[in-house]
C-alpha cells in the first residue's frame, strides 16, 4: 500500500552519496527532509539537495539530543558511515551511532526507520583489509540491533556502489546475486519504500536491475 501524503524525513548521512541523492528525490516528489551534518561547512551541501540542514553528531550527541531533532518527522533514513576513517570511527558511527539513533527514534515516537547496510558478499575473496572486515562485522551487528527493536524498520543492503547515473531500475529481494548498485538507484528504491509503509521489518538486498523501484517495492509487499 502506497502512502501519497507528503512526508517529513530525517536523514542521517544527508551529505553522503546516497543521502544527497535521496534528499533531491524527496524534494522532487513533494516531500520535506531534514539533513543532519556533522561539520558546519556541510550545511550548504545539504541545503543544495533540497534538505533543511541541522547540525548533529552521532558520537557527541546523546540519545535525548537526537530524539529532540527527530521529533515531528515521519521517518528516519540512516545512511551515515565512517567511510574508511578507521576502525574506531566505524564502531562509533556505523555501530554505536546506529544503536543510539534507533533508541532515539523510539524515544521520539518515529517508528519508520530505514537503514542502508551492506551486502554480505561485499569484497569476499578479494583479500579484504582488517578494517573492511571490521566494517562488515559492525554493519551486521547494527542490522541485528535494529531488527530486534520495535520500530517499523527496513534494512536495505545494496551491492557494489557506483556513482554512474542511475535509471531508477533495480533487482530487489530477500536474497539475490551480488552485483553493482548505482547510488541513484539505491535512493530511488528508498524513496519508493518510504512511500510504502507496508514494506517493513524486512531485510532487502538490492542491485541494479530491470524493475522500476516502485514496482520492486510493490512486489516485495505482495510477497
């Protein structure tokens, strides 16, 4: 079932590759988004995508601080990450940061929570570094944590991310073969999923494919 009412979406990781594309899509479809950014210099970057920038820090902010920012929104999208800045940062942002955000969402009464995670097969057999292996363990633990909350969560696991222009078409399923996923297409799938609240409490693997994002969401709901 699709919700056609305008939404207010809170984005954690709004200045990132998926987050910035999602903010633009939300604006183009008549929705509002708030984009949390850690560095003041990122405000203009967030604003340029159509989101309203707000300063926030997953490490420094308390659960109550985050909850205050979340209140009044219809959904939260978490696409933040440490992006190779070290294992400690990965633990604090991708791991503990997600846990804090999930707890804050519950405190703020914002049930809809979408997490951008990682495909389990990422970099398998390619001699991944210790830091990447740590990243994969942290992402899995974050998935487990979110899945055990009472939120209306959705975990999206894209394949190998690409910045090539997307076409809004994907392959989405509970278990699919690993492949490339353009960031544009990840954003398109999340935007479609946000408009379909019936798609919840499920983990979806995602790659580029032949099906429009909206149709892929509808097929997942139909089972």
